[in-house]
C-alpha cells in the first residue's frame, strides 16, 4: 500500500448488516466508519452491480473505492470479491473495516492477514477470496457481559455509555483508515498502536 501512485486504487470495505433495524448494532461499526469516510470524501454511495453500495473518490490523497456490501454480514464475501474483480484490484490493496470482540471498546488496531476470530463477515470474505492476506482495521467492541452469547452481543445496539463516545471512536477509526491508505501499514500502526 506504500506504492501510492496516482493510478493505484485501494478498495475499502466497511462490514455490517443492511437495513434500519441493524443501524445501531455493534456489528455495524464497519458501516458507521464507511459513512464517516464517505462524508470526508464529500460523496454519496451508489448501488453497484457487485452487490455493494460504492463511492469512488480520493481519501487522504489516495484513490479509493469505498464499499458497503448489500448482503447480510455472513454473505459479505461474494460482494467483496466482486468489487476486487470489477476494479482489478490485488488483494494487498483491500482494507476491511470490522468490529472486534477481542479489543476493548473504541480501541483501533490495524493488521495484515490473520484469523477470523469467529467473525462471520471476515470468514465469508476469506472464503470468497481464498486468502487471509488482506488489510484489516479493527474497531474494538469489547467482550459480552457475563455469559451472553457473542452472537447476541454483536447484534445489540451500543449501550448509552458507549454511544457517548461512539462518534469520537468512529472518527478515530476513520483516521486510521486514512493513515493506512496514505502512509502504509507500518507507519499507520506506529501512530494508532502507540499507548
């Protein structure tokens, strides 16, 4: 991602579930970050034949296609693979933004590759792409309380306390995406993993 030539396009995908009933869910934080990035790009999403909402433009000086799958989370892989095929973008220029149970609420971490940690959206993307070697920007949502099933927890809305910090946390995650596409992984990690 450091070869930031004018012609190199990066595909940034926010994961979530479509429909108003899922808007405030923890699982939809990828969509929230994508919406923030769309605001920064000054554009609106449009339907695309790959099964996504898409916005093409520039972000932090880099050419970006920002996408939100129109399928449910566990079917995200097909649309993500379709966008990469359509734009002829290699796997190393894909960034997936998603919720992460294993990080404290609001924590942002960036990585290349790795496992899916039971995340159905990541599992679907990895299966469709046939590889785990894509960039991830992980937004911490914390662990479920007590013995609550993680599957129930991710489909619940953010708590009142979490909502007070949500705009700030989404903004910081969007900053991390901008840093990744403009500076590359290692430089972005140095900024967002400090402290």
